[in-house]
C-alpha cells in the first residue's frame, strides 16, 4: 500500500499552507520522526529501502536508497541518521556517507541517537547490553547485565546523547524498571512496584537530559494505564493514570522544558493538560482542550505519537482521518489537515524565516 | 492476590561480570562487511562486529577466544589478526 506524502509548510499567522515541492512521491511510509532537540531542524521519513531527510523549510537534504530493509531509523539534530535493520545498525552522515556499522549475533532491542553519542540496547549470548558510542571517534561504553527476563526495552536519550533512559520490563516480580545512564555509568536503577510493562517507545527524554516522561500500565485485574515523569536523580511523579483499555495509548506533546505536558488517548477527544514543575516534581491540572472528534489510538504503550513545538504554543495530534494543530494558549484547534493514512505517527518542526 | 501499593524499591540487579572480550582486527576493508557470513563461521560465542569505513577497519569482539579453525578461516578470508 503506497501513501502520498506531501510535507506542508504552515504559516501560523494566517494558517495558510504550502505543499513542499518538488519533493512529493508515493512511498511505503514506515514512520516520520524528528530529532529530540530544543530546536529540531530536520524531519526524517523512511520506508523499507529509502530514507529522506527534510530541513525546516521542507527542502530535501538527503534521499538515501539502501540495499537492505530498514526496520527503525532515528535522526539527530546534525542530520545524522542511525538505521536499525535486523541485527545490524548503521550510522550515516548528513551527506549519506556510511560512518559506522555494527552487527551482533543477537537481537537488537532499541536504538537512539543524540548529536554526540548514540545508544544501542541488545541481547547477545547470556547478556543484555547497553552500549553508547561517541560519534566523533566511536569510543565505546558498555554495560552488560544478565539477560534473563528483560523484555520490552526502550531507550530515549538527550539531545547530545550524553544521558539516556533505559526502561524495561523485568519478568518477576512484575516491575517496570527505569535506569538512567551516562557514558556507561549507571546513575540509578528504579523498580516501581507493580507498574508493569514498558515497551519500545514508552519514554521521551527532555532534550537536556534532566527529566524523562515514560508510560506503562498495571497488569491484570488492576489494569491502569499511567504516565510518569522521572528526574535524573531518580525522583518520579505519576502525573496521570486511568483504567486501562485497548484504546488507552497516548499521543503526547511536551515543550522543550517539560513544563507543559499534554496528551490525549485513543477513543477520547479530550487533550489533558498538565503544568509541570521540575523543581518540585509537582503538577497542576489545566483546563482540557477538546478536539472535534476522537483521537487515533497509538500503538501499545507508546508515547512516540503526538508532538508540540518547543515553545509549547502548538500541539499536533491526529484522529484516524485528520491531523490537528492545536493552539495551546487559546485552547482551540487552529488547523485540520485531512490525511489518508492510519496507524502512523506524524511530527512537526518549527520553521523560522 | 496482587498487592496494590505505591511502594517502590531500588532493585538490585547485579551486573554480571563478563569474561574478557577478545578482539580481532581486519584492515584495508573497502566495502561494507558481509557480517552475517563472518558470524556464521563463529560458534557458541557472543559476537560484535564494528566497521568504520573511514579507517577501513573491522573490529571483531568475541566473548570467548576463537578456535583454531575459526581463526584460520577468518584470517584467510578477511585478514583478521588477533589483538593481544
């Protein structure tokens, strides 16, 4: 199934929109993603055998064909792309040159890239590894843990990549565990009692690495879906929880400082807003914003869907048929863009001209 | 019965001590490596292959020392040398 993908430049002063030309093509889109950065500069779009990097004016920076099937791709704010394919990861420079490849005889769990470091979590042999590489010289830091019972691994790193959050599900007892890393130094491990089941895509780190948002759910008869913010010193706050059902996966937007956190879950039209204080780790509930229709449910436990501009003024959420740009100050939907794709995340980057 | 609680605890998941890693290097490699073919040669070990095109070097890390037969094959096909 092919999708027509047309990036749009939207003018927030008059809400006019411009299709970006000449880049428009039918692609078997897998994902649209952007760097985790205070001022993200690129959009990365990829399909099975090609990835495309756009800058914040919608211009094609790189269109790269590859000879293998792309599983997951991530981009940093220098336009470097980390591609995960099977048991191999490859790092490409902004001009498409291959800088590094790594292959293991095991299973890669997740990858993340910052401007200076990238991270890989994988199982091989008897061990589970968390490895970081410095991009400038490929110096490596690595932790190895016994691999038994570690599932549903998720990494999210800061803009530089200096800090990384590892979330994983530990089989018994059913703990949801998060670990903050820096250069292979484990800053802390935290098991949160009976809050089960992280999943790839369940966390998002503040660009400076001071905080991370992560989600999961209580299992079984006490099923609850929840979101938490964790600080680099291990202090955490549960900011939201609700009865878990199949439609309770989130679309989340955060500003660059995480003082504004907003989310909507599938089968709901209500954007829930929190004003978060990183100093006290407390939050205040703000008035919700209502969409004209219910939001689309993101995949299980992920919070990768949804987006917000770094200044917190605008949020992107999607329904099954539309992308909405919401003015978070006025609390109203300002733009609705019809889409023909379901089951895919969308991202936006600010453009200052 | 599942206990509902906000209780938290720091889990003590000890990091396991790995045995020493063994490193082998092949130089003057001009193309992306056929990693899976290299991995097929090596048995019963954790393997990491790192390739840096700019310096044309492959680093092969293994959790156990290569057998004589494995080392011979990798040396003949790709020029791997053990780093002592």
